[in-house]
C-alpha cells in the first residue's frame, strides 16, 4: 500500500498540470471599447478592439479645439513565446515595442527603458473610467488621461 501511494504521488508531481510554470499573460479585454477625454478645448479619443487571434488593435488621437495634434496606431500582441507586448506607431513612424512589466485583473503596465519618452505606459480601470499614464521609468514627466466610455465612434 505504501509503495502504491509513493508511486501515485510521484506520478502526480510529474504531471504537466503541476510541473507547468506560470500561465502566459492574457490580453487586457477590459481595455476594449471607445474612450473619450475632454478637458476644456483639449481632447483625446482611444478605440480598442476586443482580443482576437492573440492581439488587440487600437488607435488614438489627441488635439486642441478642431486640430489633431497627434495620432497613433496601437497593438497589444501576445508573441509566440508567450510575451505580451504593447506596440506604438506614432504618426506613421517606426513602431516601438514596450514589453509587459506588470499586469493585474484591472491594470497593465508596459515598459521600455531604452526609449526616450515615454518609457512606461500604464492603463487601469477606476470603475467605468479608463485611466492612462505615460512617463519616464521613475514616474517623472507623467502625462495622465482619464477617459470615459462612449457608445459611438468619436466625433469628427
């Protein structure tokens, strides 16, 4: 009987479910939707698709009054090795990758210390609001935006 218990314990300990490492990070589905921020004449829009095929696609634009001052193509990609990466392409320029630094059920942070600015990009939810912050690695030069959900595409 003792031998049977030892053999069963060894078999259980060697099983893939127990021997496997931590699960790969998941895409932040809570980010999906259309988001808008207005503060006086300053405004910003951000739109994210839901997760599909190991990625989420996004776009962002910001401006003042009727003028668009910046725009970006965005992706959050689950790479073949399991790494989660935020990819930003500002104004059609070169794409810059920010690997996942920290994630929880309602927050995600990506970091690229080699990039001039931003070096750290964070998204998190506070109730229905989507919060975002871009900063240096030490948190300096932080640019924070508080987005509200909108049911339709942003206005022209």
